[in-house]
C-alpha cells in the first residue's frame, strides 16, 4: 500500500478538519491582501479560519490524488528541502471575492543549478498573440470560452531526484523519519513551469492539435466539422471555436486529462477594464497650441508602457495620439 492510499483512507470525509497539532505548531507564510504573518495559527484563528482549512485540505487532496510524491528513506548523502504554505485570496475582475487558495510550496531556491535542475524556461502566450486572436474572433464571430487548470504545476513529471521533508501536520504516524521523494513537480521548484508546459504540450498535441509557428503557446485543430484554437498562458486557457461542438469537444478532452475549472464565456484575461470614458468626444484644436512638446513626450512614454506591460491603455493612447501635433488644454 502506498502512502497515498493510506492517507486517502484517512481523509474520505465530507467534513474536513486539521489536527490540533497542525493548527498550533505549523509556522508558515500567511499571505492575505499583501500582509505577511509567520504563524498559521493566526490564519486559523481569524474569522476566515474555516475557509483556510478547506483550502489547505483541498490542496493536500490534489497533491495526494496526483501522486506527487512517495515516502522513502533518505539516501545517504542527500539533503531534503523543506516546504511552506502560501495563502491568498483570489478576486474577480469586479473586485468581489472569488475564492481562498492555499499552496504547498517547496523551497526550491535551495536547489543547485546543473545538479538538482537544469532548464527552467517555459514559454507563455504573447500579449500580441492574445490581442490578434480576439481581433480574429471578432471578425469571424468565433465562440470564445475560458478554462483554468487547477494545480497546474503538479502535473509536470520530474526527471531529477528531489527529496522533501513531509509537510508539518501531515506526517504519517510511524513514518516520521521518512521523506517525500518527488515524482511530480511542485510549486516552488525551479523546473516546475517548464515541466508543466512540456506535459500540456504532449497532451494537447496527441489530440490532433498543432503548434502555431509564430507562438508555441498557440495550438490549432481544424476538421470538417469545426475549427478550434487554444491559447495557453501558464494555467489559463482561451478556447476559440467556429462552433460550440468544437469548444465542447476540447473542454471534454482537457477535463479527462487535467483537473479543470470551466469559466464559460470569456470575461477577463490578463487585462483590466479600459481606463477611458468612451462618452468623451474630443475635437481638433482650432485655437492656440498648448504644450505641444510636453504632450508629445507624454504620449511617447505611454506608448512604451502600452507595448511593454499595459495593453489596457491601448485604446486611450491611440485616441489621444491623434492630437499630438496640435493639442489643446482639453487634450
């Protein structure tokens, strides 16, 4: 019987709870709205304690069901890494609270490059690609849906031997001296993003999708019945389809391979609402030019920000740049 089976048998309950030892003795990182606290008991004694307990148990359920590690004796000469818990509240685009999330994070910063890990690079979809896809969707009336991969980094297969101490509060009785030999990647490992992308890449290509030559995070599949394009940004997926049959087929396949959250029609993807009042009507300046050089300099700076990190201001910048040669006080 593996350690996962024994752990799972103890946790097949609707009512989830943590042991008193876990609540009182675990000293971990607690992140809530940017605040840091060093003792988990502070989270468990807060008004949101029940939500944090649920989040911790959900994370452990994901780890165990995914068979992320096996318990073994630590080989001579090996040194295990430790782990910590990271907590955060996740919000919707309108500012309302969406969910409480807990992550078990390995302290991968202690691993050595070239020994414990090698390549760490993992591509993500370019913002330019995302904007082009939305433009194509608008012109061709495509269906656009969104999915989220739950605990995405836990899906990557590890090539290296990495040992980790058992998380406090989840140490199996009688196995206190054993360590976790990681079989799958875990959040915090240097190679985790790369291993996840390789896993997703092999899974989606085996389903008939192909790479886009310009962006390795864009995949497409066209049949006689439908056409589908997938855009992957770490664990967020956009699915563009010529009809719902293609979208549903893709969702069904992804759900059979990973733990997915179906977000339905796309609402928000990496960008904020456009910070511009579309009701404002600006007219050409028919009077005296006001601070033309300063205005042009500001527009140039905003263009730089727009291309690098702020695509949400693109509409406003384009609108205002029309008046660069002859701005007025209103502009």
